[in-house]
C-alpha cells in the first residue's frame, strides 16, 4: 500500500474520534461500571417486583424469603472465606492451588445440599411453617450448582476484571427475572421463584466457564493447602457467623410471630432496602479498597486526602438518594405495588436507615483494612451484635414487631460511631465532612417527605 492510498483523517473526524475514546474511557472506569451494574440490577429487581406482586399473593414472598434466609444461615456458618483466601494467596493464579480449593468448595457444597435435604422437614417445623419443607429440600440443590462453578469468578476479581463480572451478574439476574415471571404466569405459586433461582444459578455456573479463560478445574487434594485454608478460615467463620446472626435473626424471629402475608410485606420492604446496599458493597469492594490499598503502599501520607477525595462526589449523590428513599418510601411502594402491599412502606422507611448510614461505615472499614487494621471488620460486627442484643429485645417488648424492625434499621448507627473513633485514632477523620454528608442525607429525607405529601 502506498502512502498516497492511505485516506487522511479530516479535521472534523479527529474531535469525533477523541470524543468516542473519552466516552469509552468514562464508561469503562470501575466506578462507572459498578454504578451501571447496580442501576441495571435494580431496574430488573423493580420489574420483577412489579410483575410478580400482581401474579402472586404476599404469602409467596414470605415463603421464598424464609427459604432464602435458612439457606443463607447454613452458608454462613460453614463459610471458609474461599474468595478472600484465593485473592490474597501467593499461589492464587496457580492451577494446582485453584484445583485444590475448587475441590474443597465442591465437597462443602455437596455436604450442605445433603444436610438441607435431610433437615428440611425439621427446620420447617422449627419455624412453624411445615408447608415449606418440600420447597426447602428442592432449593438445597442450589448449593451443589454453585459449588460446581469455576473459581474464575474469584480470580477475575483478583485481576480486576470488573466489566466481565458485572456482565455475568446482569445476565444471571435477567435470566432469573425472566424465568420467575414466565413460570409465575403458569404456576401462580412461590414455586416459580424457587425454580428461577435454580435456573439462574445454573446459568451463572455455565458462564463461569464460558466467559473466562483457564476456567476448567479438576478434583485435586493437597493437605498443605487445606491446612492453610483452615487456619485462615477460623477467623472468617467467626465473623461470618456474626454477620449471619445480624442479617437473618430478624427474619427468623418475625417468621415465628407474623403471618406469612405480613412476613411477605416485610421481605419485599427488605428487598427494596437492599437496592442501595448493593451499590455500597460493590463500590466499597471493587473501587474504594483497591484505591486505598494502593495509596497506603505508595503514598501513605496522602491516605486521609484520598479517603475523602475518592468518595466525596459519589457519597453526596448517594446520601441524597438514600435520604429520599426514607422520606419517599410510601410513594415508591404505591407506584410499584397495589393496595395489598401498602403496609410495606412503613417497613421500608425503617429498614432504609441501614443503607443511609452504610456507605460511610463501609468506606471506613475499607480504608482501615487497607492500612493494616484488619480487625476493623470483626469489631464492627461486634458493635452491631451488641446493638441487636441490647436494643432488639427492648424494642420488641415495648413496640412489638415494629420495634424490632426499627432496631434492625438502626444497625449501622453503632458501627458509624465506632468507625469515627477509629478514624480519629489514626488521623483519618474529618468530622466536618462526615456531618456534612449526613446533612445532605437529611435534605434528601425532607425532600422525600415533601414529594410524598404532594403526590399522595
């Protein structure tokens, strides 16, 4: 090809190409990928809720929520911290190491499946819901399906493949929503949601092999790696058990004292409150922690500046939106559901206090962990546990189930105060900025109340 045959780029084309490159870079930033994924996931969650609440009765959501809680309890009390162990291990990219960990995880999954199948009836009787025993036994298959998935989902996180992981999340969620709606149109029972969970898990497992290279695993055992995992997991399991108590005790208690239709309203409200929490967890784990860790390694004297600089704009927008969720809960419930679900608004307003405070506490946890204070997570969970143990019974005795819900909603308050103390001790706290963010959240709450007053 001669020089004269190459078509020159016009002056008009260059700005257009530069603009496309700039837009592509913005879209592929980790923060923007996380934001886009959370938005897409929440849109799918909203679509699912809107359609399924019109096809199913409230009892269906109480049943599925209870099944999910029981499965979560078993998962957490047997948590060995596979993800954290692989990401930080020196051999985290080695084939034999990954085969050994995959084998141990698969054995754990098989044991959990067998245990839940065998105990489905006793557990259902224990929570005074014997009708859920068959569905509980079937749902146990999800443990085995997830256990068969490749460890590529963990190694991709180690290698910062945020876009691929987000794509898999969206595909899995889309499949679950489509399956749940399609089956609900046919069956009109909670079995449609249970089946959709299994279908989604199967799709995610298949994609864990299809979407990533070097994803195939084989069964191998190594006693040295197994001992290393156990030494690491002793601390992880303790923290996971506390997390399990914190996240599921309310549902298991309310399951014993509320009828299934009211429990279904509570589960729907809890699901809506999880919308901002999904962003909090992803943003803290995938964006903030890597940034803080790199700053600590390279320029530790700038950690305080980077701590606030990295999250300032996102936190302001988040606090305004989370406050708006508290104030505008009745309007959101009215828009999404029919009159049968109106009481879920009160539950949502109380439970939304948790995500309102969570971004501040999760950000503090990540920066303290990055700076070597790994005990922060465990101590924060202890603070939450003390809050629940002290104020949970008092709230329930004085205000009944609604008091317990309010106590659960305020679970992040002691953690926020504890994190401020720890940040102050290491010279990272800027109290004025923290209070300013809470003030923005307060404006969001007031705006939400105002919109509700006008619209309703």
